[in-house]
């Protein structure tokens, strides 16, 4: 019990899980060069908790047992707690060179959600989900487990409800109910981190009607549970050369198509099973916690945008040009608006059943602002960097006697800056913005944690338009409807 | 001593001040139909302090004397104080139908500034400005005075320093130093509220060099001091018909060209007089407090945008159209981003000499975001409202037997909504966005409290680029410069 | 017959028409100070045709009779003709200080439309509309008549069809069919120029279904026809001082609520009467011609934006600042994009029944681009000008002995530029962008000639998506659906 | 003489040229799998000229000899010629799946430029450059040669002039003048297509002062000339799988660092050699022709954006959602604005010395509009497509028995669309927008043919501000300066 080391965590991934990658079954994640790098990235979570410099931020001591646990598991009870959670996420992402770890952040988003919603379901249906949830929550905390969350279903035709689809498995659903548990079937799309975690938590992706009640299912199981099959995507990491891919060669996430092939879920791990009117509540509550996580982990990548753009401007000798200052200022405004809004979402939280929930309006506005303007920020960074970003030489050209000196000679920039450092700065920017990895980030910006439309819908739905209409009526002197 | 009533305040404006308006000397503000409306608007400040509903927000009791004073005068000592100050400003502006009062907000911005800067000047120059400032501050508070701040000079050619100008009076400056005080000359442009306040506080508008040291001058005097001459601008209020101008007929500000024609300032009212290296510090410190005031008073007008746009959409029967929802959502995002950022600026304040100073970066980003996007918000509101905004009938047409029924019949909208209410909603929107008053607001958005460029300069200058460049170097594996 | 002089045109407006303005019946337009100014603005159309410098552009000689006629009436038969028409509109608008005249442009847009559509209706229904149209067209040309077009109905609840409205008269419709003509009732909203023209042409505003066939009506009649009642709007012109309103005091349009109170239309002036399936065709065809007119008359106002912003920058001494250049460049790009697209729409026209119809896609894109970005252009102009735009003195202050010299002294800018010229440049910008007139222009930008949504709907509907989808399939190697 | 076949063209690349790629000397382009694909892409130019369907567009017959030649070489003499040139470029790019060929377009841009500028240089300096140019132009045409243009120098510190740099070779310059020619040294960055062409044409990159006159050099030589060394960049093509990279596996460009290591240029191939005051003229004239080429080849890629976004929307069942229509409409507006402006630039050309030069203002506005909005278009396409773009499976997963059926089952979309076709549409979008190739396109958008700033500078510099200022003065009633 208690905190695990990063070695223990990594060792734990050798549990016989069913992982396919690039057309092959991967028997041991840690023995696979590409996947291993991803696992070592996520292992940072455990390393930071061991690090004396960060220990106080990332861990806390249980008052009853005196045991040290990861702070992620402690439900935030105040704005300060939320700010500290935000700081944990921002700090670990910064240490991960701008790439979030996401093996506890998202899982605890789900755990907090279950805590809030299970109570409501129990009240209406007389179920005992809250007890199950609390037991599971305690287990995750005490065993220091890592968790992925599988929410988005495969979905098929987006204009149809689950039960209207061509085949019934586009959304994960209950196919059998047994005394000791349920059997589920279906697939979840783009689950992040599944191959690198101990547990996978499953949530419904949308509000459901009564006809779709078998799709109203939530649960949590170990990733190596029989019938769980992960098909990992090769997207989003560009390659293993430190020269070409200074960030993505070491830091990246992996998504899976997560298939549940008649998987048995024991009752104590089932947190919703047919209570269709709570599917939407679960989905939305989770998303609100998770969007706060989102806006907490975005700024470090944007810091790298500001930093790398400023660096290459200096290396190219143009940092004093007015248009460069204009663009860097735009990047600062973009970054610090996201950061300030994410802090404001924490500071303006409200307490529900003892849990501090970030302000919905501000969280969604922050996420939408980030996502809606990301591509323009990419444009500004690339604009500052210049075309050499995508016309530069290969690493091998530096090792070749007949080309090395030419590169050294001709690719130099400002006096006093080494040509290789200039190339490294270029390669950083390309890796982050103009590569397979850069493309992955563009999609991550607009689709992870809900699309632009999802945020707009929430914002419109939650807003108190009547208050504003009443002010307008008063100002206009209208007394009627 | 203690709080004044609104009647006392208004009576106090009959002090012989020199005001010109539309080519005439105005002997008594309260006897002038247009200016009187402006004074009654600002008198709201005193009325709210008397109002039982708002008294706790707007006033507080001095611990030593037990006397009740306007809370504006109390320097904020914490984030909570700043949030409360923000709330005072937002509330009084909302009560003013979206128009700020600005007869204590800006004056106390200046007083807090003097408190912080006088200490520094005294330290360097051995002056006793802090003592003078504190005495003046106490006087304003105890006499419940209203104050304008005259900062922006007439400026002449913007590319030249004060002393390089065609004539030396484009910037206010010291023309004589006497044992008991100084004599100043020059003009300040667009000072808001001067005709409606007891005192005018003068600050330099920019950093100065030693050659310009006579321009490094700050002071405060009663508006009726001999030699002070106000030429009030007729801009920004459209007219006195409640039908045509539901807001501006009752609520508006007045700016003056504020001329100092060899005005004597007694020593106790002089807060800077030649210490040129503090002119920029004073100007910038003030602006930071004042931009926080700015982003506090902007949201109520934007609430009216959301409210009136939603109202007219309902009245026209189009509130469910997807493009209308999209535009209203944009207005919500705009408004709530300003609001959240302004709250964040308070919550992330830092304490300097016991005064809570709003976060500079967030304040400037909030102001810039507001200003940069204001015209697009105007476009969206007008787009939702429709062309009738500027093709509707005159009030007199409603009083005419041969046209009244036609208007009633043909200008109706949704069933159940009276034609006149529909017209009132239209007129509200036109008054706010498509009129002399609307034009005034557009300029207010981008130029009041500093232009867009001023905010960008502050943001770039204050930002810690090195931190970001270091992160980029680490991520890129760069160890050199 | 033949060309009329501007005096003849103005004299013709004294025809007993029923006009209400500001609550009064106006017996003689030319005797009314405000309306007279509007009429003198539109009279420019006739003056330019008499002007030797412009005669060749604005008039042409009928090959058969040798008579000189206004070129507006000649249907364009080639790209060159459309470019020349565009040039006529741009030139006359430029002479009108950026304000379109619109007493022949829009009327001939309608005449060309009738020429194209009447042929189709006749073909299907065996009517003789084309003959009527051609006779009317010839009469307008030979008598050199001015015309307004009333298209947009009062509309009531926008979510309902004409026949579903609370009362049946929100849309103009046929209330009686007689052997010699029809009787119509209803009201058209914001008809431009009605009080200044000889004829008003009426068109349906939208596609209709069979139940609404009585609303499928188009016709043309003299403005003084019994039962036609004009309630003129006071919006959009700010006042009569040349100082305060250098443009709008002399140049402005007037819109009316145009009421048809059981008006008899003789058969030869009826161009649609119940053929409901052509209502949408008429409406859309007209709109396409008219949007081309729109994008032809927009550039001169934008030229004034560029020019006045550049002028005030010079007068203020900031024209070399990089941010000023950036903003002026934005204004140039904006203006010249509209201009280039409007020229492209002409150059890419297609010939239908001998009439050159501007390219629909380009026309709509041009109009949408203009409208969607107008408010940002306003922002940039105001940003460059500065706050004095709305805090400057009144004209009367210049006439007052005690303030004149102060203004002269303190409101100066760059050396060598007179203070009054600087004020005039400010006032021009305020008049154009930050006044009742400026608000009128903002609405005109987004709502005249169809709203932003109207253009987007046309663009989406008319676009050949299949062509692009086929290219995508080929590139993706897709052979299926 | 006369047209070459694509086989002849490809065979011609086996000429012993010095090419390095990924750290290896490439003795034979056509024997290298990656580079061969690039060459086969560019060979389309020759294939289209042979294709009966396109022959008339791409070739023409010389009136004197009756010989058929590529139409690219014929200087445009009218708007129609420019439109036809535009059509050639757009057509061949469309056949290249959105990727320009650029082996004759850019070379002839340079040839037309030399034709115009050589005449001016000869006039001033008494040189015989025009004769040389014409002879070279004829040779290229008659031998049907392919050409690259190397303009952008390596540049070093961008804030310094060529002669101020740390070492003198950052810009290509003359190191020796011999009776029969000159010797040049230096490097040009990101030259497109060099490895796939017969000839490389060199132009100065900027205006120069007299001190830099040795940098004022322009010439043309065969790529296999001794001393010419090409280091090809590996950027911008993602890989060779048709599944993963449906476009870039077959269509892509290659850029080189083009090194001139004391290369001898015989006199007849030298087109500028020290006439420093024409360096800027050459650079700018070329850029204007080349930006017209740019805006001609951009639309086909944007057609693919519209098409692939519409396709995936249909496949996902969301094509009727209002926000999807809004975004597709944005993409249409974007694409057709670029297309209309590029056509307008042709139609508004001006004739100089018999050559039709596209309108500078419109060309630059078109290029700037394209570049400035490209990333937003990418965002919209990705937004419509969804996250599966970067979380989908590997090609190999489709070949594996244990995963194939799962993919088929779970990744389906709309009924009737095959899962594989849905994946192909996703992969097309990823290849175009969210990959190494997509990143390459982002940079190509903003930096090829000059950066955003370069276009803005041209637009501001070339604009007739005085015309607009005069209009403003007239409207304002200003008679002074």
C-alpha cells in the first residue's frame, strides 16, 4: 500500500494485457521501443511524487493512517485545493515537455464525478453505487493506481441514437445481467493512455432515452481483464530521433480503440447499469471536471510556443522587428488568457456535497478559447520561425563528411549562436507544430475533452439569459413580456 | 463630515466653476437640462450609499471614529477587497443602465497610486509627498468628495516630447515655483466627469526625460479654483427623448478639455513637482489601477448587449434559429470572458505596501480583449436586431392620428408582444450601438484607460520571456545562449 | 422625353405624394430643410449626366432615335458593360461623399430582373408580363424616371409564413382582382429613397407556397398614387452642421415604411399576380443584381476610411508608427478586396437572355466579406483617430470669444497643420463612424441587400460540393459512395 | 527539339548531379524510392502536355516553325493569356492531388522577369542582358527544359546586410570576374524542385546597396554544373503507404539547400553581375509574377479541403447539422475568395513591354488572404472530421487476423458507406492537414512566395494613399495640407 515507485508502476504494466500495435500483438509494453517511451513519459507521475522538490505538491498524508498518497486522489474541498490540483497538472505537464501525463488526472475526474452522481442515482433508485464508488476510490488511492477513462463510443452514424444504429455495438452496452455482475460489449474510441494504466474506467458518452437504457452503463476494471482488447493508434508520434523530434521522441500519448468483447464486470465495479436518466448527468458532470483538467494542462505547451518563437527570433536576428513583437504579444495574450481563465474557474468554484466543482461557465469558455484560437497560434509561431522549419536537412546529413561543414557554414544565424542550436530550435518548433505530432496536437486542441460545439452548447444552455433580458427590459422601459 | 446625500452632492456643484458648453458659459450645472441629466446620473453614487439594499456594499464604518464612509476610499488590502470594489463598480454601473458613474472610482485609483508612489519619491528625494497625499486622501474620504482625474495631455504632435512641441503648453507644466506652491499651465484632453465633481486630480501622462522635468507634475484642486476652465464636449449623448434614447437621455458621461490658465496650486496639494524620473512610474501605476476599474465597469453594458439581442430575437420570432444561438453564444463568451478575467485580476492580486494591486498581466489582457472585440459584439447585436434599428419611425409619428395606427399595425412582431415594446427594444439597441451615444461607446471601448497599443506594450514589457525561452531550450536540448 | 435636368427631377417631386416625417405631413419635400438635403443628394444623379466630364460614363445615345438616355437603363450585355455600370455606381457614390444615390441603380436592378423572370412566367402561365415589363422599362428610360424598390415586407413574426401571421397585412398582398387591375394592401419596411423618386417598384421578399399565392405580387406605380403612404424614418442623419457632420449634413438616404392602403394597380403595371412559384425566383434574381450594385457602391466609403485615417495619423504625427501602418494596411486590404471581388463578379458574369448577370458566388462572397468585416474596419479607423473623436468641442465653442483661442491653442497637432483642419478630419471620422450616421452605416453594411446569413445561404446552396467531393474521393482512392 | 515525353524528362535527370539526401549521396534520382516518387509527380507536367484532353491547354504551336511547345514559355500578352496560364497551373495542380508541379511555372516567372528587367539594365548600363535572356528563354522553350529558381539566400543574421554578415557567403555572390564569365559562391535556402529539374535559375533576394554589389547577381545553369551541390530536405513527405498517406506518398515537392561552391557561370548565362540598383527590381518583379503563380496553384488544395470535409461529414452522418454547414460555408468562402482574387489579378493585368503583368495589389491581397487564413481552414476541416483523424489504426492492423474484423465492425459510420472508405477519407484529411506533410503545407502557405509581412509591405508601399487622403479632405472640407 501507499505510493508506488515509477519502477513498480512500469513493472505493473507487464500484466498480460491484450495490446495490438502496428499490426502486431505486443506481449510486453516495456520491451517495445515506441510504446516504452510513452510509458516512461507517464511514469513521470510517479517520479515527481518521489522527487523531494515536488513531493509536497504531488502527495499528501492521510490524516487517519499517516500514509502518504498521491494528492490526485483527494477530492478538492476548496478553491485552494483546485488551484493546487491545477498546479500539479501544469507542473507535471511542464516536466513532460508540454505533454500531459493523464494517468491520474482523468481517472480522478471520473472518481469525483461518480462520488457526486452515485449519490443521486442511489437516492432515486435505491441502488448502492455510492458505497461501491467509495470503495473503489479508496482502493485506487491506497494502491496508487493509474487509470484511463473510456468515454467516447465508436458511435457509427452520428445522427442516430445507440439503438438506431446499423449494429448494436457502436456504443458499449450491457448484453447480460448476472447475479454477480454484468457482461458488456462494444467499443470506445480514442481512449488515451489505456496501454499505460492499471485500470480503465468506462462512462456513457451522452444523454440517453429509455429505449437506450442498456447503453447506460459505467464501470471500472483492470486493463488486463479478459475480453478487453486494445488496438493502439500509431498517430501522433513522429519518430525516435532526438534531432528531428526533440519532444515527441520522448514524450507522447497513445490512444486505443478499446474493445469490450463480452467482458464480465463484477457488481462492486459497476457504477451505473440501466439508470438511463443519469447517463447524461454522468457524462456532463465528468466532462466539466475533465475540461478543467484540460485547461490546466494546456498552458505549458503554449509556454513552449512563446519560448521557442522568441528563441528562434533571437537566433535569426529579428526579435526587435515590430511585427515579431506583435506576434509574440499575441502568443502571450493567448497563453495567459487560457491560464487566467483556468485559474478563475478554480477560484470561482462551487461546493457540491463537499467537492469543489470548477465554475462551469469559465471552464467551458477557457477550453473554447484555447481550442478556437490554437491554429492561429500555430500560424504565428511558424510565421516567426520561417520556412527552414520544413526545408532543413536530415540528421544524417550532419554525420556525413561531405555535407556537415556546408550545413555548419550555411545554416548559421545570429553571431554567437551555434548553428546546431539554431537547428534544434527549428526542430523543436517543427516537432510541436508542423509534424505528425503537431497535427496530433491540433486535433487534441479542438477535439479532446469535447469539441468546440460541445462547449458552445454548454455555455448557451447554462447561461442565465433571463437575467440579461430583464436588465434590457428595465433599460428599455419595457414592462410587458 | 461623513457621507453626503445625493442632494448635498448636487448642491455642491453650484460653486461658481467655469464651464462652457455648446458655446455658452453655464453658470449653474443643475439649471442646464442636458448637463443636469449627467449630474443626476453621477448622483447615483450617493444614492446607492444611502440605499439600504446597497449600503453594506458601498459604505463601511471607520474603526476608530465609527463614522460611515464610502468604501471607495478604503485601499483594498486583499483579493476579497478588490472583488468587493469590483462589485461596487459593476453594481453601480448596472444601476446606471450600463454607464459607469466614475466620480469616485477613478479618483481613488489615483489616490491609491499616490500612496504607493509618493513613498518612493520621498525616499529618493527627501520630499514629504506621502504625508500630503495621506492628508488629502483623508479629506476626500471624510468630506465624501467626488473626483475627476485629468491625465491625458492635449499632446500636440504625438511624435514629439513635451519640450519639443510647437508651443510649450500642449502638456500641463510648472511655469512658476513659489514658496507656498506652484503655478501650472496647459490643457488636459478628454477628462471625464470634471463638471460633475468636487475635485480634479492631475497626473502626468507618460514617462519623461530630464529636459521635460517641468512637465513632471501631479496635484489636486477643487474644480472651482481660479484659472481652471472646462470646455465640455457635446459628444456622446444623443438627445433627451426617452423613446429615441432610452439610456442616453438619462445616463451619460461628459468629457472636458480641462484648461489650467496659470493656476496656483498650494504646496499641500502638490504631489509631484519636477521629479521627472517618477512621471512614468506615476502614469503607469495609475493606469494599472484604472484598467482594473475599466474591466470592472464593462460587463453591465455587455449584459445589456446579450439581453437586448435575446429580447429582440424573441420579439422577432427568431430566437431558435441556429445562427441566432451562435451569435448570442458569442456575446455570452465575450461578456463572461471579460468578467472572468476581471475577477481573476482581483483574485491574483499582489500586496504592495499594504495595498492589493490587481494582477497587471490579467488586467491588461482583460482590457485588451474587451476593446479588441467590442466592435464585433456590436456587429452581432445589430445583426440579430435587423435593419429596423435605423429605419424606424420618429416618436412624433406615434402621436400623430394619421400614422399611429399604421405603426401599431405594421411594426408588430411576435404575437403577444406589443408593437411599442418591440420598438423600445429596437431603440435600446440603437441607442447603445448605432447612435452618437453608440459611437461614443465604441471610442470609449478602445481609447478609454489606454489604447489597444498601450495594453500590448504593457503585456510585452512585463512578460517573463526568459522563463519561456528556458523551457524551450530545455525541451530542444539547447545548452548554449 | 430624354434626359431630365436635376431641376426638372426635383420639381417632379412636388407631386402631392403622401409623406410623413417626424410626426408631420410634409406637403413639399423641397420646402423641408432636412428632406431637401436628401433630395439634393440624389439629384446628383441628374447633375452628373449633365456634366461634360461624366456625360460619356453616365449616358449613352439610343441607336434608333439618337436620343441621349441614362446608361443605367441599358441592360448590360457583356463584362465591359457591367464594369461600366459598376464604375457609374462607384463614381456617383464617390461624388456623393461615399453615399450611394440609389434612385436608378436599384430600380434598374429590378427592371433587369423583371426582363429575365417575366419571360419564364409567361412561358409557364401564358401571361404577357414580358410585354408589360418592356413597355414600362422603355417608359422609365425615355422619361428618365427615378425609382425606388420596395421588397422587404413588414414581416411580423419571422418564423411564420405570410398567411400564418397574426394579421394578413404584414406582407403586401392582393385583396381584390378587377378586370383592369388589382388592389393591394400591406406594408414594406425600410424602402430606401421612396420620398425622392418618381416610381416605386414592388417585389416579393421570399419564396412562397401555394397557400400564400396572394402574396406573390410585383408591380410598379408612381409614388403619388392614391393610397400610397410613406412614413419616413428620422434615423441615419445626424444634423445640419457642416462642422459636426461634414458628410451627413449634405448627403444621406431616407428610408420609409411604405404603406399600401388598398392601392389600385392597373394591369399594365402588374408584373406578377399570384404565380406563387415565381415569387422566390423574382426575389433571388433581384437580390443577385442588387448585391452587385451593393458591392459596387461600398468602396468609396472605404476609400474615405483609408483617407481619413491616414490624414488624422499625419495630423497627429504618428503616421510612421508601425502599428499605424499595420492598421492602414488592414484597411487597404479590406477595401481592395471588396473592390477586386466586385470587379471579378462583373468580369466573370454569364449571359442569360442577352443580359450579363454578375457571378453569383463572387457577388455574394464580396458582399459577405464587406459586411462581416465592416465593424473591424470602423474599429481600426477609430483606433487610429483617437478619443478626441468623441470628446471634442461644439461648433459654437469656436464662435465664443472666451473659448475660441483656447481651442485654437490646445487642440493643435502636427506643426503646419491648422487646428481647424485637424478638427475637420476628426469630425469627418466621427460623422462616418461614431454618430447616428455612423450607426446607420453599420446597419447598412450588415443588413442592406440581405443579411450575412442570406449571403451564406446562397453561397452554400449554389456551390458545387459534388465536384469537390469527387476530387477528394479520387485523392483518397475511394471508389464507393 | 520540341516537346519532350515524360520518359525523356525523367531520363534527363540522370546527369550526374550532386544530390545528398538523408546523409547519402544519391547517384541516380530515379533509383531512389522516395525521390523517384517526387520526380514522377513533377513528370506530370510532361504527361499532361502529351494528353489529348489537355494538349490544347498546355501546349501551343510556334507560328514561325509550326513546332509545338509548352505554353508555359510563351509570355502572356493579355488577360486571356494570364487566365489560361492560371488554368494550366490550377489544372496540373489538381491532377497532382493538390500539389503544384513547379518545374516550369516558377522558371518562366523568372524568364518573364528577366525579359522586363534586362531591358532596363541594358538601358542604364549598356549591357546586353536582354539578348542573353532571350537566347536562354528560346533555348529553354525549344529544348522543353524544366527549371528551378533559387532566390532566398541562406541569410545568416536577418538584421544584417549581406556584407555585414559573420561570413560573406550567407548570400550568393561573385567571387571572381573572368573574361568569359563569373565565379559565384554561397548558398540558397529552400529551393523547390532543384533535384527534379534541368536548370537552376538564380536571382537576388532583396534590394541592395552599393557596398553589396557583388551580391547583385543573377544567372542560370544546368543543375549538374560542377560545384553545384544539393542537400535535399527530408521534410514534408510523411511516408510511402497509400493507406496512411494517400496524397503525400505519391505527390510531394523536395526542397534543397543549394550550394554554389565556386561555380563558373559563362557570360551568356549571366543576367546581372554587379548592377546593384537592379537587385531589388529583379527580386520584386519576380516575386510579383511568382505570387500570381502561387494564388493560381492554391485553390485545388482548398477544393480538397471542402471536398474531404463534406465527405467525412456525410460518412459520419452529420452533414445536415447547422454548425457543419456553417463551417463548410466558411471553407467555400475561403476557397472561392482566393480563386476569384487570383482571377481578378489576371483580368486586371497591365501590359509592360508586351508582357501582361498581373495586378500587383490584387495578387498580393490574394496571397495574403490565402496565407493569413489557412490555419483557420485547417481547423475547420479537422473540426468537422473528428478526433479519429489522429487516433485511428495502422495499416498493418487491417492485415492482422485478430484485429481486422474489429476495425471493420467498430469503425463504421453511416449505413451504406464502407468502413475502409471512411478510413480513407480520414487518412486523406490527416495526410493533408495533420501530418509531416500537413505541417509542410502550413509553412508553404505562410512562407512560400514571401511571408505575410512581405505582402503587407508591398500592399502598403504600392497603394495610392494620396488619392484617398484627397477624397477625405474634400469630404471634410479641408483645403490645407
